[in-house]
C-alpha cells in the first residue's frame, strides 16, 4: 500500500512539474510574441516618422528653390551661373552634412538644366530616365517618392517651377 501511495505521489509530482513547464513555456512564448509585436509596431512607427520627416524636409527645400526669385530670374534669362553661384553654398552645406545628395534643376519637360552633383552635365533630354520629373511637370503637382535612378536609390522631392501660370521646369532634391 505504501508503494502505491509513493507511486501516486511521485506521478502526481511529475504531472505537476510537466503541467508547470507547459504553462511556463506558453507564458514565455506569449510574452515573446507580445514583445516582438510591440517592438515591430514601434519600429514601423519610428520608420514612418523618420520617412515623413525626411519627406517634409526635402519637399521644403524643393519648394524654396522652385519658388525663389533667383530661380525664376535664372530660368527666364537662361542663366545657369546665377543659380549655381546663389545656391552652391546651400548645396555644399546640405551635402556635406548628409542631408541631401542631389539638387537637380530641369527645364520643361525633362531637360537637364543644372545638376549640382555634376555641373558638367550637358543639357540633355532625360524624359525616359526621369519619368518621375515628367509626371511633376505635366501634372503641375509637387511629389515626394522613393526612386531608383542610375546613380542611387533614395527619397526624392520634386517641385514644379511655375511663372505666370506657365511651367518652366522643376527642381528635384534627393537623399540616399
């Protein structure tokens, strides 16, 4: 009889340990899952906040350049040097601080006017290469988007240059 009691107690103990392990394992798994989901959602939120901030920053610079009297005067007189000398300090500061990589001015529809990262670039038609800029110059709406061009992938903000209700071109600001 004693053996049966000891055996029942031993089996009960093992059953209790087994049930405890299962419950603890499920609890740990639930905590891990909850933590992972929370961390994932927080990371996604941080990423969205970062991208939205970056988009706002780039769009602000593009708007400033597209609506500047310097830009309008340069486009109306076809004077590249005025834009280059006026905006080169801004470009260098933003570029050297890794805030932008590209500052590109286009004539309508998508003809290269000034590329600050390559001032020797000739006035060539980039309609097929930069359909993003073509969309902005035809829709007359600014846009912020992720774009992969031949130089680098990155976030771009493009803003139309408009004078007296006529499209003159656009400004594209990018960062990688």
